[in-house]
C-alpha cells in the first residue's frame, strides 16, 4: 500500500509516518518508484504500537525508539527480553545524589529482600521505588519502605499470574512487543482502576447508611 | 528566611522558585524591602510538594497549578476534595473521536457496573481505562473490558484500605495535598513494584529447579 493508505489504516498522520521513518522507529517500505514505497501489514502494526506506547503509555520518542530497536534486533537473547523492556522504559535521568535518596535506596533494598523477590541490582524500578520513598519523607511523612508492604502484597499474585499467562513459544521480537504493550497499557489500566475504586470507597465513606 | 535559604532548604533552584512565584504555584512571601521578601515553613513545604508532583508524579506545571490552586482555595467543598484531585490529574486532552473508542467506553461502563463500583459519569479515569482497552484492540488483541477483572480484584481491597486510613479530620486544603501526594507517589510505587515482581516471576519461570 502507499503511504496515504498506511496513514488511513494506522490512523497516524503522514507527517508523523515520515518522521518515524526518518528516525528509524518505522522500518522502510519497499521502494517502487522515485520517492515512493510500498508498505505492508507489518508497517500498520508498528504504527499502532508506536501510537499505543505514546498515547496510552505516555512514552517519549527516545524510549519508543529503544523498544522498536529491540524488536528489530537480529540477535536478541531470549532470556533477556525482560531486561530489554525494563531498560527501554527507564526514564533515563540521573539518580538524585543526596544522602536522603541513598538512605531510601538502602531501605528499599532491605525491603525487597524481606519480600523475597529476586531482582537485579540495577533494575530501574528499584530506583523508582526509592524515589517514591524519598519523596514521602521529604514531605514530612515519617515512613520507611515497609509502607509499600500492602502494595507489594496486592501486586504479587497479579504479577505472578501475568507472567504465568505470557506465552513462551513466541520469538524474542514478538515477546518484546507483547511485554512492552502489556507493561505500559496495563499500568495505565491499574492506575485508572485505583482512582475509580478510590472514588467508590470515598463516596461510600462520606455517605454512611 | 530569604529566598537563598528557601532554595537551600527546599532543594529547589532560585530560578525555579521565582518562576513558581510568578505563576502563582508558590504563594508570595512577606515583603521586607525593595525586591526582598521573607519566606516561612509553608513555602518550604509547598516547594517540596511541587517537586514531588513533578519529579515523582511526572505532572506538568499546568496540572500542578490546578492542585495548588485547590489547596489555596478559600471555599473548597469538603465533599468534593476527591473530585478536585482527580480532575487536576486529568491529562486534559481531547478524547478520541472514533467508533472504536466509543465502543470501548461503553464496554468499560458496563464492566464498572458489573464490578459494583459507584463512579461519576465524567470521572477522567473511566476514559483512561477506555483508552487502554481501545489500544489493546487496535493492537489486535481480541479482548473486552473483562480483561481488567483480575486487576480490579487486586486493586479493590488495596483502595478500600487506603480510603479507610485517610484521616477525615483535616481541613480540605490539607486533604487535597495528602490525596494528591498519595495518588501520584503510590501510583509510581505500584508501577515499580509490578515491574519488580515481573522480573522475579520471570526469572523463577526461566530457571526451573
């Protein structure tokens, strides 16, 4: 199909498609004539992925590019699909360099040991959790990392189930795509469900029978 | 204290403080001399709040401004603290205008009825959930909103507990602050915990005993 048809089917404007082609997020089409190319279903699928990661996941183009690069990689180690996605989603900013943050990090490390999860030292989500803890303390809440215990208990069976239903018989590039979508789209859903449940229970509390 | 001391105690650069003053996110200090003002603990606290919402919550200044405006409002209806925070956190973009999205919205509405949560029609998180569902479908997953059932079941007792431990005897402006922090900081924590649990269970699966 031509780029106009690709734009229609993917619901992505032609200008954005050209931009993604230039930046390598979208693989080139098959050249047919000067300045024209033929695109296929793989291109439609890729554009929908980019759109989902951007609009639903709120990812910036640099992070989307890391995910599409991993999908397009020829020799992706199957056992590292997980790490590839996590590092691609990492916000990629410098960690804070102060004592309060380092104390929060050490506290989070002890907490995760206590929960019994085996997690690599460099996992970006470790730092993310430490930042959340440091922020709570800076705001005057006298908490340690055990403030996350109930959250970990609620999330653990859900995450175990999610991993158990993830197919293992797909190739690494498809696995990266599924995992990236599953991570960001369901994060959005979890956040939304929590806010909806908050509204429900707040109402129930403010209007007792 | 002077602005230099305020900057040191809040760990926010002076240029940013001046910016927040200009935009009304930070209340003015008490004028002491030409071009000088005196700041107090309330200013330190406000700057830490802004920093937490920005760095940990990833909120843009427009949304932070809506939260600080609600905190500063003289006559905030106590029963609407919840709605104020949710609307302030709303991404504020136009909803998609296509059949696929409207079908997803209707599906999410039915799902929430089934879950038994009482949620206002205009709750931004309803739309957020519909966007997540529409994205999954666009990516070729043949799902309806019941794909969120396990997530709702995991989140429900957690959200009920969170609401139950939220103090009711604080004034509305403090309630807005607590709720905004609790919503965005623990969202970040939940997302991080889920990613950490994914790593743990993925490892456990790929290296069976």
